[in-house]
C-alpha cells in the first residue's frame, strides 16, 4: 500500500497551547489523539516507508482567517491552507490534511470499494478504515462517513481483481510512526508502503492521467483450437507471440470501445478510450505450467474492457474469430465480444505524469512515481498475487472452462441475446469483476 500526503491545512492552537483541545475541520472540538504531533514550521515533508514526516524549511506567509475563508467561534479555530506554491501559514502546530495511500489487493479479497452498513462482506477499504481509526489517524465518525475525510480511490477494483499499485487519497492526522501504527492494525496482505506530500485539494482519481494493468494467463489459451483445451505441455512459440503482439498493438490509440463494456452505445463520447500501449511479455514456467503477462496502459478503462480486449485476441489467435472482427467491434454494429476470466487481472500501477511535471521538482513535493517502493511492490506480487492466481487457476481451471465456451460463442449476436437477460443489460455497477473505472 502506498501513501502520498497532500498539502496540509493547519489550524491555530486554541487557548491553552498545543496540548489543549483542538477541532477537526467540520466537527466539534475533540482531544488530540495519543501520539499526534504537530508538523514543524514550514510544513510537513514526504516520508518513505516506515518513516514519519519531519519538518522542512520553506517560505512562510501569514494569512488572516478572513482571507483563508475561515472563522473563529466556540469549539473551532481559524485555519489556513497551503497556497498553490506550497507556502504555509505560520500556525503549523495542528494536524495536516490529505494523504494518498498505495493499497495492494490480493485476488481473494472481496474488492476495494467499501459497502457501508454491510458486515457480511469485508473489503479492502473496511480493513483500511478500521486501521486508520484504531491507530488514531482519523476520528471515529470519519470512519462511519468517508466523505468527511475526502476519501477518493484512484481506480476501482472488484472481487477477483488484484492490485499491486492502488492509490487512495484522504484526510488524516499526522502521528508519530504513522506507517508502522497503521500497518500494525492491517492484515498481512495489505500494507502501506510510503508517505508523500502532495498539493492541497489533491484528488487521486482526478489527478491520475493513466493506469497500467497486467493480465496473467496460461499460454495454452493461445493454442490452436484443434489442441486440447488445457494442454499443459503447450509452449508459446515465437511466431505465435509475434501474432499476439501484433493484434494487441491494434488496440493502441483512440477507439470506440462500446462493445467492450455494457450499457454503452456507439454514439456515447465516454465509450472512446485512449490506449497508450498493449503487449505480451516473454512466457515463463511456474509449477510446470507456462504463463505469460499481457500489459496495457491507458488513460482509463471501463467495466470489463480489459478482459474483453484479451478475450477477443485469444479467440482470434485460437481460430474461433476472424481478425476483421477486431476492427468491426469499434464500429456502430453491436458485437458480442467474449470476456476472459477476471482471475488474472492486476492493477499494477497508476500514473501521475502531468502532476509530476508541474509539482514533482518544485522543492516542496516529491514526484509520485514510487520508484523507491518498486522492490516492495514486486515482492508483494511474488508473495501474494502471482501464487494465488496460479494456484487458483490450477484448482478451479477458470481459463480452461472459459476456453471451452468459445466454440459455441456467437460473435455476431448482441450482448443482450447472448446473455439471455430478456432485454436488460447488466449494469457496470452490479458486476463483481470490474477492470477499472466505471462511469
């Protein structure tokens, strides 16, 4: 799990000094949580894994509470925000504000997004919010209503979809040893990997300008249809790998992907998506079975889009569909594109390239590239994600079962007719195997 920290909005100390009761913005005054410390003059700085934030010398300018858009009153204190250049109010002895968290997600977790009021199905966000409250980073009422801490996830991942580089942003108190204390209350398969300062008003979803997913699959998925559906002796040849990459490269650029999701018409602007790159890496062998990883980087993805992109290429390579179907699927005609299993899909990285260009080297903020955490992310994938995907594939045979449906798949049928829904397409928000963002 990665953490980036947003610009702070410190408040003045109430009468009685720094140890007196202080108010969280938008709530009544409350006692300072144990271990809470004030950032030093000049504002907080980025902290790496396992480290706490410390002070940084910086330009300081004082703003009146009126200019800062705040007011004084019973139970609350004036506050000041960091300006767009990172300048901070001299009143720096109160908690800082927005953090951004990198949140790995193993395949067996019941998705990222929290289902408030449901105790039966526990998600990643349930574990995270509980750890934040127990470690004293947020008030308990913020855990009950996530809007109070301006919580925002960078990309949505649902049940069966893993994440090695998920990022969320939220308001938290800075406490000593913040990473260690939060991780202490998290399950072993969820970890915060870093802490960085970001600009005021930072929103992890809006500031993210690209996302990279990978799809791990057994290479027998590319074997010709005349071979056994689960031929574990199959090895991907250089010629077939070249064909796969030629087809995957066709997705690059801007296309109308209305056939690669549900409830999107060909005339809807939101169905047009931009893919920066998509390719298949060299295969490797695990537990006697050969696997390959497909990587795709795009600005954003719709529900099931990546799984259908992979599914169509597999169907073409195996000989069940003509190559012309790929280009036809971007037209106005409705095409029933097959959807590959969700097991192998992993959100690998989110990109903040425009943000980094503007703020990454301004002297106050670090670029959000997480280069220092790459080793920990790779270790998480090797320990939790890949073994789970490979073991589940062996036990449940999800890819082999899906491949057995391709001979009877009608690529010319509409999605409604193929699903037999009786006229109602499944909503993107009702699915349990999302690829990424939903509109």
